C-alpha cells in the first residue's frame, strides 16, 4: 500500500458522532501573487450555504457546526493562505470531537465544503489517480537524470553520465601527422571515426539506460514516462521502449537539463495531465470489452456492488458527475436497493446512503482496488450502465 492509499484509508476510518467537515482549496502560483484571492470568498460563501441548509434540517447540529467552524478559524486561515505549501489542500474536522486531519498536494483542488458522517474523499481520490506515480527522464549529450514523480512532486532517483572510453578520446585527439602538417586528409578521417564511435557508444549507453528505466518503472509502478531532451535523443530512446514494457512515453520538447527537481516536477504535471483523458477512454473500452465478452468486468451498479462486496474489484470506474443513493447493511455490504429476499434478511439492518459513490470508493480502497473518476466524454459509453463499472480480479 502506498502513502496515498494509506492516507485515504485513515480518512475512511475517521468518524464522528456529529459528522465530519471537509474543506478543499486550490491554489496556483498566479493566485499566490494575487492581492485579492478568490478562494477565501468562495469557501466562506460555501460555509454560509452549509449553515443555512443544516439550520433547516437540524438546528442543534447547525449550532454545533457553527461552533466548530468558529473554533478552527485559525486552521481555516492557514488552509486559505496562498503562500503556504501545497497547490491543493484539504482539512477534515470532526464536529463533536474536534479531531482534525489535513492534506497538502501539489495538485490543486476545486473549492468544496461538505458535511457528512465521514470525510468527503472523492476530490482526493481523483487527485491521487491523476497524480499516480510516473517517471521523468531528462536526457542530454552529457548523460541523464531519472526522477520519480507523484502528486505534483518529484525526487531524483539516479544520474548517469555519458563518458567516452580511451579509444574515443584518442581518436578525438588525433590530427594531421606532425611530419606532414600540410596533409589534412587523415585528420578528417579521424574526426569522422571519432564521431562514429561516439554515436555507437551513445547507442549502447542508451540501450542500457532503457533497461534501467523500464526496471525502475516496474519497481515504482509507473505507467507513464516523460522524456525531456533533444528530439533526436528522445526519439531514439522512445523507439527502444517496447510495447510490453507498459510505459506511455510523453515527449517534453523543452530542455530540462539545468532545471531544479521542483521545476522538473512542475513542468511534468501538465504533460502528464494531457494524456489522462486518453487513459480514461482506454479503461472504459477495456471494461466494456471484458464485461460484454463474459470476462472479468462488471457493468452497472448492481454487478459492481456484488463484486465490491466479494473483494473482486481491481479497478473501480465511475462518471465523475455521478450522484447516487444506495444502502449499506449492518454487515458492511453495499446494495443499490433493498427488496425481495434481501429485505427479509434476519438480523440485518440497512442504512440509506445519500453519498453512495463515497461508499463505493471507500469499499474499493479498503479492498486494495484502484479508483478512477471518469470525465464526461470518456464516461459516455457507461451512461447506459448507470455510469458505474469495474475491472475485476477474477
């Protein structure tokens, strides 16, 4: 289990007798320089709307929420500080207990304020999915840097210098014969020989580098690799990566040789995001192909709930606009509706869940499944299946 999954699991287990407040804020570098940022206004307006809704439904709860928000005003100020760490920040607060948990990522969130029995994790799950681990390879004529990127931040894993052997250095130093300096032909031959050997040496080095990078990809779980450098180096490297390596190579046309790790991470993010919707199309096509051919795929809320209850889901997919109501049993199983034999089960109680997509996410994460909220265009084929599908383990 990686850190992001561990964090989400911790939040899923975060309960409070009067519910949990979830605050999400997004900051970009441009907004950090804005003397009048809009995020505080948006969050305060959403808090005001939440208080009004609660006052109509449960005045005592509304009072408790208002008192808790007043008590955490300092933490809200820190959450809204555009100069603090993290382009995406979230704060979770137990209304009765005052327990808090916070998250700071380098991927911005959309402003949200939600009150529910548990933390509202859908925006965090979406950020973790888009920000899943990826590799970044910076190529130059002098060598390479390999970095591991995750949720907007990067760390350097390895550097590899391209060095010439003694034979190539000797060729480079060779020139016209001292006894016949006027004869230049041999110098030209040596120069061409030197350049040819350098190219051969670089090609061997590049093939070895591909083995190292694909090995790192398997170790760190990368499905994407951003490659920076000259067009010639990028193309040569990309052509050596095999289809069975499972890596989508993304070309960065800029030269990042002298960029800091933070700058590389920031520049890699829009490139990684640019292929995210393509991946969603591929995931939807895969689940449809599997499910409709009778293989390990599930379509529709009923089949997906059954698979989640049995721990068979490997990857949960749902339309990111989806809002569902369903039921959770006292045995912690999920059901789209309660009728027939299920309704007559002895000793089993069912609770209506107005945020049922959250319950699907929680069940998926708890059983080690990946989760991808799918954007409007790629999720269109799921519409006739209720906007929910899953790739199954078996």
